[in-house]
C-alpha cells in the first residue's frame, strides 16, 4: 500500500489503527481498528461531528 497517496490524516489513522490492533493483541488491522483510530483522532473530522 502506498501511504503517500493518502491524506496526512488518513496516514495517521492507518498508523494509529496498527497501534490499536497491537494493543488488543491482533496481528492484522481490521476495520474496527481503523474505526477506533479515526474516532480517537484529536484533530480529525469525526470527533467534532459526534460532539
């Protein structure tokens, strides 16, 4: 996967999702890991939408 084709925030979310997967003892990234990473982004788009 070429991360340079993604926006900076998307790159950060993908990297964070890997950390989330590792934190839960998973060897591969699942959609749930990416979703959690996006929800945890401090300056991301989703948290302000959720309030």
